[in-house]
């Protein structure tokens, strides 16, 4: 906190010097044009919103120069990560068992009966053009009989999505041929979620199903299936294929990836890893590549998940 206050004081001190330079309308116009600032002046170029610092200005050898950094997105992502970490890390001891999504595609795992699964996901890009951060908050409660209740908050983004959505639904896992092929872990996964826009975009639907199996020797698990949903989650109504891949490397480390076909807000290939930590927690990291530029931009993916028994 002391470091932040010091840095914040330095920013405001520099801003005060800058405003002194802006007393002359001619000088103000020169600075504004040189730094591509809006016509509203310095105050219009420096919005502060929920910890965002969109620009940091300093004076060096009596001259004003811009040092435009990715402070906004980095500080926002870092703040969300540590808030989630502090909130969930103190809940209970144990060891992580499974995950309810690979990155975006639902996995072939289900929350055990009576347990709660919490997961924060951030997709972000800290460089230009197209800097962004998109956040999703997952939660699930195990109902037993291979079924979980899911509650998910979508589209908490910057720049703002104007479509923050709360979804409530169920996911069901059905083992296939468990007696004949126990090591292959054949499963049918089906899910239904009702997304309700909290910003006037209406009520929609998301339905999905996939078949999964595991290679006994390598422990590789593959899943392929279909997904259909509406604009509250996908930006438009869409039907397409989904696929996932999981490859355990050690008891704690796995390589993984998932993919949605089509041109929509989730139309990405994401590859990365998961790492299980003590206390029922798992960290995920990856990189997303859009199917087409219309789906969005490349960026990093970070997730933090925890089971609460």
C-alpha cells in the first residue's frame, strides 16, 4: 500500500507540473496534438476507473513526454487475481481433484456431491492494438448422481461488454461401458444453462454435449461434441463443434487445450497447462488464438480454481 501511495503521489505531482504547462492555449494544443490526446484536454485524457491508470505522465529536463504503459490492464488483472486468491485460499485444506472446464469448454468432470467448485478466469492482452481483459466467474455445487448445479457470471470485461450475463444451469456426466472398458473412461457429458443478461440483452440458452475417452497407457483424454448458444454468451446465436485435449505429465502438471468452432465470442483455440497446488487449488495458464479476426484477438488466459468441501 505504501508503494502504491508513493507512486500515486508521483503521478499527481507530475500532473500538476503538466497542468502548469497547459496555461497557454497554444502550448496546450501542441501537447495535445503531439500526444494524440482528445480535444477535451488533459482531464479528458486521464480517466480513472476502478484502479485504472490509463496514462502516466512525467517531466524530464523541463520537457513533457508521454510514457504510455499497460498499467491499466496489468493492475486490474493483478488485483482480480490476488482478490480471488485471498478469498478462496483460506476456505479449506485438501488437494484438487478435477476441473469443470478445460479453459472455455466444459470438461468431462463433475463436482462431487456436497462440494463447491469456484473458478476465476481472465483472458487478457496488455499490448496494442486491442488491449483488453475479459473475466468469467464459475461456480458449481455437486448434487450427486453425476450432476452439478452451475452458476456463472460472464462478460465482465474492459472495454465494457455492455452484456454482463448471469447463467444458471446443470451439467450431467453419464459413464459409458464402465464394466467393459473401465480404463478408457468413456463418458457422455451434457449440459444446459440459461443465461440472463444483467444489462438488458434478454434471456438466452446454452446447450452442449460431448463424448470423451481416455487412452489407458498415455492417460490422454479427448472429447468432441457440439454446442449451441445465444448472444448473451456467444455474441450471436451459434451452433458449432467443441473439442478438448488433456495430457497428464506428472501427478500435478497437465497439458491441455480446447476449441470452439465458428465465428463468435468464444471462437478460439486455447492451449496451455494446469498445475495442481495443495489446499484443493489449481492454476491454469494458456494462450488463445481466434478462429478469425472477427472472434477477437490473441491473448493470454489465466485461471484459478478451488474446491470447497
